[in-house]
């Protein structure tokens, strides 16, 4: 009687682990059956198995407080995005490269017309992108940004027609995180300096990691703020590394967005008590 050997295909988007918990050289597998076809054994048969079955590898976890976490994150970013638990929301980090964008698109099933932001490390590197004609009078560039944590700043960095996965109408938004996350972003930014792609940022070389909400694009439930949903996303989408952060903040949800314009700062996404923050009381304008 004939029989079929199931064909296992490597899926580079899933990281595998051995029983010891160490990373193995063998990634996660996809088991695929077919009409009696397989590779390497020379066996053919007459019955079949389900067309496609994902065998997920367990998600590895690291703590922000662990000194080895930055190195583990950088290594993983060279393969696929990383899930990180920030105080108000779960997010995905990715390399600032075409491969990083492709990884986010796959994990999120990205809808058309969406763009990715970054999580800046060195403020001066981001400030070097900003067109000075869009800066309001009295705004002290890096110093004012440095004093404004846990806010996305949307700034003009290229011509109005510039559209890339990280630019919309020539603008880009970067998130300035507080510690200990900011130090991690600095290390990632430095690690990817040689891989920075000027085509993504309107001719500028900028290597801060991409960041986006940890959810499927267009999910009606919105951003993920609870551990159960984050775990489901990680398991279902094949996330390989999860970074545990500090305790959740009293305010959950996406970070606020301020747009820097010559006339002042406009709120593009509310939240985080942004209207009471010092930077907004000085430069804010009602939208």
C-alpha cells in the first residue's frame, strides 16, 4: 500500500527553540501535504493531508532590565519584528529597512495607505531631518523635544509629494520614549546605521527602529493594551521575541501625536493628557 511523507517547509518568519530554550538553527515549520509529493525521500502515495498547517514555535521572552536584551532584540530585528510591552500599549519594532517593512506588513496584514513611524534614539539625528521653515518661533529643537517624552512628533522632512512607507505628504512621525526604552532605541539606531535607506526618508539617512501598534491593520478593537490579546497576536502571527517592559501606566492606549508647523503644534491624536503637557501649553494651537 502506498503512503505519503508530509513535507516540511521552513518558514523564516518563525524562530524555533530547542528544549533548553536556546535558539536553534532550525526555524519553525510549515507542514504541507500534497498529492503524493515530497522532497528528499523519493516516496509517492495516493492520500493527502491538510493543505497547510502552521506549527508555531514558542515565543521567547526577555526583560527590559536584562543587560542582554538589547543584543537579543537587535539580532531578532535582522530576522523579523519584535513585540514590546510599553507602559500604555503593546507595540511592534522593526528594522528601518525594506525587510523590516515587509515583516511588519506581513504581521499586521497592512492595509493600503498606512505609514510607519519610528522610535527615535538620538534626538539630534531626527532633528537633522526636519525642515527648519516648519519650526515655530521660539522652538528650541532638540532641547524642547528632549524634554517631551512619550509623544509622537510629526514633522516635515521632505517635499509635499514624498510618499514612502514611512512618509506621508513629506512628513514623518517619531516617538520619543522615556527610559528605559529610550536607551534601547539608541542601541538599535546605532546598530542599523550602516543599513539606513535614504530612499525611505526623502534622501536622509535615519536608522531609528520602525514602530507601530501590535494589532492587525484596521482591527475594530484598536490598539492592544491587555496581555491576553497581545499573547493571542504573538501566537497567531508567529512573533519570535517578546520584550517585557515596566508596569502598565495609568493611561492606556496609543501615544498622542503632535504635528510641528511654523504656526505651532497641532494635536493629530489626542491622549496622554497632551493638552496639559508643558510643550503644548507653550506652542499648542487648537485644531
